C-alpha cells in the first residue's frame, strides 16, 4: 500500500438510545479511494451497561439490516448494495446473543466496491468521472444499522424484545483519479462485460443485488488449477467484478502480472488475495502461505478483519460447489479445492474475529475442519 492509502482510520460512534441498546461504532478503511477500489467497513456493538444486553445473533446486509449509500456535495445519493449469490431470501428467526457488561461484538465486517463495475454508467458516477481528472471528489459514506435489542425476563429462554431502531453513521470519503492507463483498463472491463457477459450482472432488489445464480457452476470454467479449469469465482469475493469473466486471468501467473501492473490500492489488494488463493491451490507451495500470513500481519486492522472473513467464506464455498441446473453436488475434482483452502484459512485464522453464525459452526468444524 502506498501513502495514498496509508491513512488514518475513520471511526464514528453512535451513542445508545438507552438500555438495552448497545453503543455502535463504525470503522472504515481507507478514507481515500480510486474508482474500482474496495471499502472495508467494520461495525461494532458495545454494551455500556452494568447488566447483560441481548442483540440479534446475525445482521444481514443483504436483508437490509445494514444499508449504505454515498452522498455528494449536491446532496445526491447513490446506494451501495451488498450482493447475495442468488435470488433466495434468507430464513429469519428471532435469535438473540448476549453481550456482557463492557464487552463488544462485531456485527458487520463488510466489503463494497466504489463503484461496483456494473454501476459505472449510473448518472451519479458519470457526473463525477467528469470532475476527477481535475479535482478530487468529496463524498459522504452513510451507513444505517437497524437494530433490535432485548432484556432477559426471568428464565433464560424468555426475552422481552424491543422495537427496531435505526442507527445512522456518516463519514467523509475522498474519491481520487486512478492513473489514466488503469481507468482505460476498467472501462474496457466494463464494455467487455456489457457486450459479452452482461448476464452475470446482478439484478437490483429492495436491499441488495442478486441474480448471479450459477456463478460457480460449470460455466465459465476459466481458471487453471492443477491443469484443470474451475470458475474464478471460487477465488473472488462475491460482488467484486474487477476483473470478471470474460477478462479474468486464467493462471495465477497472469493474475500476478495484472496485480503488479496496478497502482497500490485496495483494488490491487483484492486481486492479490485472489492470486494467492489460486497460486496456493495450484502449487501448494508453503512460501505462498508465508506470503499470506506476512501480508495479513502488516495489514490495516479493519481490512484484515474483513479479508479474513472473506477468506473464511471462500473456504466454506470451496466445498459447496453445486450444479444448480442439475441439483447435484459434483464429485472428484472440485473437492480438491477444500484441502488447500483449509490451509490458507488456517494461516490467518487468528485474524478472523468476526462472529461465526451459530448455524455455520457445526459445518465449519465437522464437515470442513476449518475450526476446532
């Protein structure tokens, strides 16, 4: 990372609305971004009281629990929607988890592109592209958390629930111009996506983007691992199309070449992480694990927390490749991805501090061997 991105972390605190609601803190990195970069957002709930409080066990950004948008100096707004892998709606249940007095809990470890590739031609962004060559663009990142809270009423299985309350955070973000060569490259990625593979662009729903059904199925198989081809989506977090099929590199060497051609930035960081994952799955070289661990050791704390969670998700999904058209799990080659992903995740497991949803713990332990 260069000095452009080695900036002070922004921290915004939203005071509690009174017992039993926690105090919320939002941290965002970096505060200066270039087109195509990723923002890393961490939201923390703290119990400031002398009594236990209870909050939702899981906050789902794709269901509207956490919502984000950008606002410019003219008060025009552009939503930044988190993406789900398909059109299914998450099953929701009333499930609370406790926070002890003085303790904190991460409720959001989130990534979002500025902007998502498919939004490059939105009026909001086109207006600002015109200004970037001559001046930076000052924006406000606005994040709203919808929270319910509860107190224990007698027996531990009985809770008194309180109504949902929104908590809103706002922090400044500065958008800077990428080098002209890289802006041209991004424009080419967008045009190729539109002309050749627009079907992979997601549809916009109420609180999310969705509709990339089948993004890890047999098509496209465009990444070489141990002389076989699998979808590059196994190595890229959902929603990140910098780059996407049909322009995503095929080999880890090509990913490395792309990585080295770019200005230090979080867009390059995401490409570097994908390259490391592909390289280790292909070579199983311990030097790659060391590179990953050394990189995470020196990474900004917010980015590290979010990237560790992303790697956990990718490790889980390496086992879950499903042919959605046939309704069957593959056998053979795709299961070869799980053992290397297990080693990749274990290399940085200490930094995965975001809570694991209760329904994933058994799967992570017994089926995947990712946690003890």
